[in-house]
C-alpha cells in the first residue's frame, strides 16, 4: 500500500510535522500496548492480528462447522458486528455473487429489519435439503441489539421448522457474560467471544470478523499478515514515516480550519462496503462532544457522473481520500478492431489503463481546482492489502481521536436510539 500526501494535502510540511510531533507521547503509549500484547487497554484491538490462540480457536470451530454441503453462512449482526466482515467479503466475493451464482459458500448478511428480505430468506431455508447446507453466526457484542435479536428469532424459527434441532448449526459471537453468552451456554450453542475492550468497529480481526470468513474458506493468515505489517508502520515514531499518524494529522489540520467532510473516493467498486466500514469507524469514533468529521463514500468512476460536479465546482468543504488499485488482477482489453468506433482512444487499451487514466484525470482536476486530497494506492485487492488498509485506518482513527481530544472508543449517543426503540416497542 502506498500513502501519498505531499503537496496534494495542501498543507505545509512544517504544520504536518508539528502535529505529528504532538502525537509522540501517544505513539509511545501505543508501542507499550503493543509490547504488552494484552487486551487491557482501549487501543488493544491492534494486538488482535498477533493473537495465535484466537486464530486457533476460530479455525478449530470453523473446521467443525464447514461441511462439503455448506452453501450459506447467515451472518446476523449490525454495525460493528457485520460491517468489517461485509467489507472484506464484498471486496473479494460478494460483489460478484450475481456473476458467480454457483460459487459457495456465500455469506448472507442480515442487519436491519426488512420483512421482504426475511421472507425470502425463509423461502431459501425452506428449499434446502440438509441442515449442513447452512450455518448461522449471530454476532452482538452487547448481546441485546433489537435488530439482531429479531432477525435471529425469525431465522431460528424457520430453521427448526424445517430441520428440527439445529443448535449445531448456530454460533453466537458476543462478550463473555452478556445475555447472549448466558443463553448460548445454557442451550449448548457454540459461542465465541471478543475482548471486552474491543469495540464493534475495531473488532474485524477478532472472532467477529475471523469466524464467518474462516467458514467460507478465506485465507485468514494473509489478512492478518497485512494487518501485522501495517501495525509496525503505524507505530513508527513521529520522526519516521508513520502513515496513520500523518493521515490523522492532515485530517485534523483541515478539520480545525473548517474542512469537516472526508470523502473516500474509491475507484474500485467492490470496495464500497469497505468505505462504509470506514464511515462507521470515523463516524462513531470522533463524532461526539460537538466535534466530528463527516465521512462520505464515493465510487469512481460512477460517482464522477453524479457528484463530480459538486465536488469540483461546489463548496471547498472536503478533503478527499482517493483509493485505487495499482495492478489489475485480470487483463481485459478493448478489441483492436472496434465495432462501433464511439471513442477513438480506446482500441487495444487495457480496461485498467482506461480506469487509471480516469483516476489521473480526476486527480489532475482536483489539483487544478486547488482541492486537498490524499492518495491510498493498493497494490491490488487481496486478503493482505485489505488487512493492511483496515489496520491503517483503525490506527489513523486512534491518532485522530487523540488529536481531536475525544473519547475515541465509545459511542454513547448510539445508545439513545436503542433505549428509545426498546421503550416504544414496550408500548406496542
Ligand atoms: O460500534 C458500535 O459499537 C455499534 O455500531 C455496534 O456495533 C452496533 O450497535 C451493534 O451492537 P452489538 O454488536 O452490541 O449488537
């Protein structure tokens, strides 16, 4: 992964360096937490990729649940309990599910409340012939989220109606001691935990993300290797090249000068869910105490044809992070003898070359409009590069929260809607 910011961030090197210097004490603290390698600090999620015991537990349980017949993993969870897994799954598989209808196992994500989705999932269950074709992973850190509880009940009822006892096809992932944990223990349902101090949006490298991915045969080692390598870079001192600290410093400096929107402009459509994962990470980590930067997600080149005008010609209230892949996985070429001759510069060009020209054209337009931006160039989309990117962004958020002087790891106002919902449901 390359992270580029010089000149294009439109800030002086001195001001960036000064801000990074102010992070040095915190960098030292993070290094101590990494050295301790425990789960006793709020930033402990950065130790997850090194947890070999966790990997063994997750892979052990997954190997018991994976069968030759497994076709669907139903992941029931919302927010931090599903966004990270969905980001990774969509990047490598989910985005192509329509094009690869016979590739199994697939993950079906149930998060919000939607009766049509549930009705259709019930029909899908009804059509299965063996309970080994399905596995349910219900994930809730708190163990008491309304949407997750309702989806779980509906799916469990449909499965028992069809197959009788299906407890061996259910796995719960939750905090030790939660209501969900207690019920799983009582009913003999397999249960995985995550460390108490690892919040949902920082939990992708815990059992929350690792177990469902293991169940579809995903290469966890590569994902975690990417995260491990990136952690080392993001623990570098203020005087070295620390991508997370630099990125946080730039976002912070722009935010104090009133640029409070961070648009993640992703020129890889299969990474849209990754953008949404980041949206939660930034939204919940620093959107509090009347502070915050609003994260948005745009997809290139699609959104150039929808919001490109606004971005290039509207208010200068955004700092953009452009994300693209440097190397194509496949070689697809426009034929030499084109049939329709609509655009004369494309014959014999690789699709990647065309996309790259669009990326370069967009960056050049942003430069001409004097708009600040950053560039994250992924080598290509792979388990490893996703691990790198996610670790980079989680550590960026720790530094950014520190600079903004907010409590990065809580989300007190999310509780407001949860409590209200439960109160209203009580009266129905
Ligand atoms: O980041 C968070 O804490 C939230 O978005 C939660 O992940 C979300 O509300 C789901 O909570 P739970 O995992 O407890 O069901």
